[in-house]
């Protein structure tokens, strides 16, 4: 019997375990692991599967269950929570006189729901979209909590655009109806161009390209553009082609290359026409990219896909570069140096995260905000920022379950800490501040037929 068919039988066993998780959870957790081993042995005897293959894969399943068993048995989303770092939870600060006016759109883990909420300036909950994204694409998940919302946006009619990481971008109504869902394996951030087109990273099949990584196959991200009304992919930009055409393979090979995820593209942003004049090196429609694994930021020509600019050295494991009206690029610099822990003040070994500004012409950088003794701030992975019209910065500290807004002087004027229970927080994946009039009147109401 082939190894491929053997793998299918093991997948079926694992699926059975997940479907029957409630009954299994009522027993001891150790019994669940023993059950998997028992079923594997039964399968070996009944289906005559080769022992070396099944033993190897059974041990892999057992290790996963031991590490994240509560997630597998649907009692707790262990990969979406972290220790509580702060003394207060909920809305901690809401200074309407100094914050940027508007509503705050937040995605994250709320209880055991992966969801989306909208908050008023005073912290009151205005709307929660009635959908649990853990329930979307269950058949594609390895376990019940096996997904993330990395990118999202709020439409004026109350619809939301959500990137269910690796499982596709989708549009959801204010009443929780999935209007469309792409199957093109988009992931991480989404950006809406001035014409409404949705831009996002996408996973592609493994490459074999001797001019970049000879002698092996590898995974490399691409970029997709999607129609906001239908979800149809309108265009794909091949980044491998861009690298080779530019002759800049050294940007890739100067790093410790991981063939399973070479670039780890975590953001795409389009240069809008109303900002283009501030960027003499770029044109409207050019694409700003962030590579976490390379610690680099790139700009591709929006028409040809050619690599036309790059920056390295200012950030470590960064996310969310943004074009700014003053001609600079701001970046969420995670400074991924060590894991947060009580003994290092939850700051890792590099002193915490920061927001930096980069001049694309001179490549000079400056720090706009960084962790301080009064406000320790660090998320080793994930995180977002949004520079506000009044100069404040809205920051998503994902791994701490916090969203906060700081003034140019570093004072916190709005803050939410998302408690999961008394000792833990639920990750907050992103936050965006929209003007109060962004939404059309009545756009969030759901009558009996729509709900």
C-alpha cells in the first residue's frame, strides 16, 4: 500500500478524533493520546499499513496532542493566548480630548471566538460581527482553532474584508454572512487600493528555480489582487521572477534561507495617488512589501512587478510598513530578540518593540515610539501600527493582547487589554481607527431576516 494512501487513512483517524472531541474531552487527556495510539494500531492490523510509516506519524500526532491538546479537543485556543502582563484589563484609558476621533476596528480572540469588534471612543462596544471565524473552513484545519485573522478592513456599508490566514480572503456582511470567499490561499495583511482592489500575499506551489536556490524546491510567496465585489483574483505578481530579473538574488541568499518559507511575506501596501508626489522614487500603484525572514522592506513597480527599491538594517522581524503623506515609510519593528518572560520584563533580550520611520531617498531612520519603563511594549511576532492624522500612533501589541494609542510625546490616550481569563490574554491581531462618519447610517443594523 502506498505511503500516500496510508497518509489519507491517518488523516481520517485524526479527523474522527476532532469530530468526536467533546466525548473524548470528558475523559482524561492522557486517554485521548492513548486512543490515538490504539486507533493507529487497529488500523495497522485491519488495513495492513506498513509499521514504520504509521509509528512515525502516530508519534507526530501524539506530540501535537501533548503540546496543544486543549486546542485539539476544543476546550481552549492555546495558540492564541499568552500570560497576562498588565494589572488592568478591558478599556484602561479613553481620553477623548487627545485621542484621534473615530471608531476602533479590532480583530482577535474574544473568549473562544475568533472575531471582529468595533469600539466607540469611550470604549463602548458598538458592534460585534456575528461570526466565529474558527467555524469557517473547518475541513481545512488541523484542529478546531487552527487559523488566524492577519489582515482585515472595514467597508463603508458595514461589510468586512478578512484574511483567514492561508485559507483565503473573504467578504462578510455586518450580519455575519459570508458574501464570498477566495480559495487562493492568501495570508497576512490586506490593503485596499484607491479603486477598491484588495491586495494581499498569497501562498504558491513549491518552486524549483536553479537561478535562486539550486538543487532544491522551496516555498516563496507571491502577491494577489482581488476584486472586492466577487473575490475573483485579478492579477498575480511573481516575486521570484522579480528577484531574478533584477539580478538581486543576494538579497535572498544573504540570509539563513528556510526552503519551507523563504521570504515570509507579511505585508503588501499600494502607493495611493494622493500620496505619490511625496515619493520621488516611486509612482502611484507601486507595491510596498515586508519580508520578516529577510528583515527587509522592498518596493516593486506596480505595473511591471520589477524590484525597484529595498531597505535593510533598521528592523528585525518587522511587520506592517506604511507609506506616509510626508514621504516616509513607517514600520512596526518587532525587534524579535528573545521570548518575553517575567524575568526580562516581558521585553525579550532587545529591549522591546518600536515604531520606526524610514526616508526612502536617504535610507535614514528615526524612532517614532519605543518601549519605555513606563510603558513596556513588545510583541516578538505579529503586530500592527497606524499613524493618525493628529500625529498619534495606534499600536497593536498582539502577543500582549493590547491595543494602545500614544501621542507624539509618548503618552497613552487610549488602551484596551483583552483578557481571556484571570491569568491570560487573547491575542489581538489588528486595530484600525476609522472616522466616525466612515460607516453609512444604519449599516450595522441587522433585521430578523438578515441575522
